[in-house]
C-alpha cells in the first residue's frame, strides 16, 4: 500500500478527511475526490496532483482532499456504512451520521474557499466532461473556462451536492466527471494523466501556478444531458464510441436489426458496449447542439 493511502486510511475512524495544503493566503481552491468511494479515477488523479504540487511554488492556497469517503472506498461502494449518499447531503449536520459529519466538515472548509473543484466518475462507458450550473451562475462558467475540457454540461441541480450548494453561495464550483469507477475499481491510467494535465493547466490559468504560459481553450457549453432509451429488447452493437460528436440522423448502433439513430447534432457522453439490453434501459446519454 502506498504511503498516501496509509496516511489517508489512518483517519478512517474519524470524520475529518485527510487533506494536503500547498501555498498560503488567497485565492484559495479546494479540490475534492472520493466523495463516492467507488470512484477510483477521481482519487488517483487527486493523489497524482498532490505528488506534482509537492515540488512546486504555489501562489495562494491549493488544498486537496483526495479521499473524502474512506469507509466507502474500502468496501468499493458509492456510500459509507450508513448507506447515505454524501453528495446529496451538503451542508449536512455536525451531529448526524458518519457521512453527515464528514460532509459537514468538508462544507465548513468549503465556505472558506474562493473556488471548489470536485472530481467524480461517471462509469466505465462514459467520456470526460465538466458539470456545472453554468446557465445559472456566471461565476461558475468563468471558473470552468479556465480548464481545457472539451465540453461542460448544465447540471440538473440536485440539492445537496457540494458544487450546487457552493455555487448558491456565489463560490465558483464545478465537477469533472471521469471514466471509471464502479465496484470493479476500474481506473484508466490514460484518463488519469489527461485529467492531471488539464487541472494543472487550469491552475496555471487561475494564477495558482506559473509553470507555463496559460493557453486554455474554454469548453463548449451544453444544456442538460438527455437519455436515449431502448425501444425494445435485443442485442445492441454500437457504431460509435463515447465522446463522439454526432450528426442528427447518424447511425449510433443496431439493436438486432433495428437501427438506433441520433436524434440531433451533439455529443455522445456515454454509450453502452455490445450487450443484451431490455426495453426502457439506457442505450446512450447525449447532449444536443439544439439546446
């Protein structure tokens, strides 16, 4: 086991998640990962970022909590032993369940920040994207624009999420959703490296680092994600991959002999691999250029 994980898991019986801090003063950014314990890609990115920053000069303060939900991580579960989704309970309460105590600790820390970046996983079959309330909060849209993501989509804004509640307090905040996660612990190393690099570029653009001249192409902003459901039972074979741009009328795949067609121009966030699928199950998630 790495020294990082030993140090993190030493806190497993407490409610104060282990954090690393670099630099002093303002601005301050909090980067969190592992709010859901089975989202290993997010945790690995945060650990790699800690190693990277250890030898860098930081302007302002970068605080990283690479594993918020330790007990959930150990059991490869989304939630901890109380079964509660930590990312639906912010700001939480100090005298609640273990998950609520941890969430409250993170929340109190978050309110002292100028920016919040929360790392998550969206499953094996998805592609990387930003998730923000960019249509509601210009400050969050400006924050996202410092990071060279391909796309950022509008969140449905479910209450209790760290970035949603922070945004409502006028703290710029968003999520980066990454491929991987689940009980199998899938953690694509190429995605880890790509994400590490884009976060470093974002920190440079925000002025926390001076490793390189900031050259950032802002993401394309989309409305909310739409699910494409299977019209019948069958065996699905995709014709495209997650992260692909699509044109309305394009063949996305075949359900036996039935053609699944793109409803509009846009981007595929995720699409299932070759598999049996039943009527009403999700074949793909996409965002539309018409939104």
